[in-house]
């Protein structure tokens, strides 16, 4: 997950918003309250790895408040990691389109809300 706070201009004023880059499954958990994926744990190593991942996920979300999802623009990272630097031009273009889609969906939702 990567988070970036920004000021986003909308027709009803300047509204603080944040961009959040996650996988499609992570976006479903945060925005749509979907159940997280289950993992098979067969060894102590599996358990330790799952525990570390849970702690890191909780740490990255601990600053969120209950209404933060309303001002969060979710962008599907397409599974690209923040340390993945050898991206093809095709994947870079897909990421740009994913960003545009996330912003477009946010403003469609924002415009559909009763004022």
C-alpha cells in the first residue's frame, strides 16, 4: 500500500483527499468492507510470515478514521510492488490507466452524492 495526501479540487470546493494504491482485493476490503482472503498456514514459518504481514497491514491502516474512505481515491496497483523498478512500458501504461480509472470512479461517486 502507498498513501499520498493531497488537495483535490471539486466543483463544490477544495476538499482534502488522499490517494491510496492497493491491489483490487485490498481496495475491496477497505472501501467495500469485503472479507480478507484466507491463507493456508501449514508451518511455523507460514504463521510467522502471516503475523508479520498482518502487523504491517495494521500499521499502514492505523491512522485511518471511520470516514476516511469518503475522501480516499483508491487506485488499483495491479499487484506492482513499490520496490519493483523493472516495469515494461505496457505495464506503466496500464498503471496510468488504472490511476485515471480510480480518479474517475471517485468523482463519479462524489457527484452522485446528495448535497
